[in-house]
């Protein structure tokens, strides 16, 4: 019996450069970000060819076919913001890349420079 291979195994790097909480969702999101970063110039070139009306229709159709046949991990819509502390996918503060709960805990503990509890 052959070992089971996950659908994103060909993209996964051998060494992870993550310095945060790790679970399967974080690993998958990290892989998607790496793949998107590597393939983005090619996607932009194909999108430019598709939108350029001065090019022949056949060339534009071939570019559109290539773009649709690319792996789903190369799409920017696949990337989701996740908390670097807990891996949570909801309630993320974009500037800090933390969920609201983790942000509150770290801010109260004084771990985030320049952030203090408001009082007025």
C-alpha cells in the first residue's frame, strides 16, 4: 500500500522558516504564501497578455488557458491572515498579525512596544 500524499506536498519546503505557533492550518497558509510569492510575476504577465487587446486573440486565449490551469495555491484569494501566536483565523489585527485576544494579552503584559491601555 502506497503512503498517502497530501495535495500540497509538492509545494511544502523541507525547512520551515516559521517563528510562530504551528498547526496544520498555519502550515498550509505558510505554504500558500510561499507558492504565491514564487509564481506571482508569471501570473501578472499572463494577466497582462489576457487584457492586452492589441495582441492576437489566439495568444490571449492561450494565456487564459495557462492561467486557469495553474494550481489553486498560486491565487491571492487563497491566502488568509492568521494569528502568529495562536493560529486563529478570525479577529486578526492586520498591523500586528495577532488575534484580538492575543493582542490584548500581549498589550497588557507590555510585550508590544508603543501600546498601552487607554484611559480617558
